[in-house]
């Protein structure tokens, strides 16, 4: 699929609209999304909230699966996610998240994702399992 097609799938997904994610790239089993700076995602202590990173990882993996397995794979759902918070991101700042499929079985897809500051500093690491409903 093209980046434009993946962006259209993302734009049509109400669950992700509040984050305003933008598909940066999609190459084989890997997809990267950009998260623009958004003060609505800040915790009271002025750091980007954990759910913002988890949503970016989940969306990037969903799009990587869709890119790899085709449009019918948009019905795939998350069954497990483990998140390690490595560094905080202070203030409303943009970041990127890249997800990669590690193994795609007939029903279960395993992958990893990393959220990074625009300068490349690692913020979070995620392991994600999806169930293919198609």
C-alpha cells in the first residue's frame, strides 16, 4: 500500500483522530508515524503522557500489519502490549514511532515499536501482539 492509502485508513479511524498522527513511511513490514506536538497530551507535570506513546505504537503496528497483509488486515486487533518507558519527553513536543512486524502467523502477529524524539533519543520500547480477524 502507499503512504497515502495508509494515511486514508488512519484518517478513517475515529480512535486515532485526537492524536493527529501522520504516516511518515511504510516499507514492507515496517511503518513509521509522526505525532505532532499537542499540549492536550501533557500530564500535569508537563511531560507527554504514556497513553500518547502507547497509541502511537499501536497505530504504527496496525498500519505495518495493514501495509504487509493488505486492506483486509485493518480488522486486526491488539491482544497484548508491553511498554517500557525509557525517557520522558518534556513539554508539547513532536515525536516519531516506528513499528516492525517480527513474525506474522496465520492468526497472530508479533511486533515491536519504538518511539523516539525527533533527534533520535529513545523514549519508549513496545512489544505488541495482534490477532488477525480476517
